[in-house]
C-alpha cells in the first residue's frame, strides 16, 4: 500500500461519519437561515467521501483517464462549498451593521459571489484538459485564474470580517460574535488550502502532474494531507459547529432580520436570512 492509498482510506474513514452529521446539522439549521450557509457542507462531505473512493480506484487503474479527470475535478471544486458557506455566514453579521445597506457592500457581495461561480466554471473546464499535454497551457491558465479568484474572495471576506470586528463590533449582538470569531479562525485554514492549490496549478500541470511534489494524486501525500485535507476538515468542523449552535439557539419566532439601529427589525417568518 502506497501513501496515497493509505491517505485515501483515511479520508474515507474520516468522512464516512461526517456525511450523516453534515446532513443532520444542515437539515436542523436549514429553516433558520441563511440556507446557503448550511447547504454546501452537505455536498462537500459527499464529494470528499467520493474523492477518497475515486483515489483508490485510480490507484488500481492508473491508465483510466476518465477516473483521473473526475478525481482532479472533485479535488479542485471541493474548496468551493467551503467558500460559499463562509460567504453566506458573513450575512448573519453584516445585517446588524451600518454596512449592510450600503451600495458598496451590495456590489461587494454580488461581485464576490460572481467570482465564486466563475471559478467553478473555470476549474470544471480546466479539469477536462487533464492528461492532455497539448492543452496543458490552457488548463494551467484556467486553473491559475480560478485559484487567484478564490484567493481574492477569501482575502476580501477576511478583510470585511476584520473591519466589522474592529469598527462595528458594538453593533453586533453578543450572541452573534461567535460567528465572527470562528470565521476569523477559519480564514488562515482557507489560506493554507488555497496556497496548496496555487502551488499545484503552477507546478503540477501537464506532464509535471506525475512528478511534481504538489500533485494531489502523484506528489507528496503528506503535503496533500496537511495543506489540503486537514484544513478542509477543520473548516468543515467549524461550519458544522456553527450550524449546530444555530439550530440549538434559534427558534422561528426569534429569527429576525436586524437592520442598522436606525431601522426596526422585521420578522422573517420563513427564517430565510434572519439573525437570532
């Protein structure tokens, strides 16, 4: 058994119990909103579980290009649900500050969301060129643009959280500080994960993917575990903890959409995007 096979087995073992937990937490917290915060961890856990299985299959059938492409695509797009959840959780905090209704904030939210969706398309397209040396430069360009978009979005969200913590902390309900603090803790972990992705798209594209240290399938299994799988697992744990916290501390009656202090809170009966 080689290191990648051992790592794939460990990935399956660790994510097998997380899948039902993610669905349990997601379903419990769903009605309290924001829904886009609790939905992504569910498919993410499934994707990582499937990714471990695909790695084992690929190790036993290394010439199957289809399996290689599917594995690479799942490894790359797996980061997207974590960023989407981070993006949505910031809404719980923003709604209580003076920044929530500003034009710049609306542009910021829509712009970062658009970048995430564009990155999805770029990585999916780039994955289709895996194993095709003739189009390695296209794959490299698409992957680099996508990961730099990820880096920009994470840096932007991190900066916003730091600004809210420094300037608007007094406007945020004490019960909501937990979201802000844990998001700030998650930021360095996401930076590590994106760094691994960037090292991969710069050094493990085309024929180099079979020899580069930063190749997730053929490179260093230790680097992949410590810089990709471990940060993802810890961030997922943070999200599940916050989802469980929300489901236990909120009721439909207490879920309200808190605007800046100059406005009166208005109840969100469906619990879509409220704050409790």
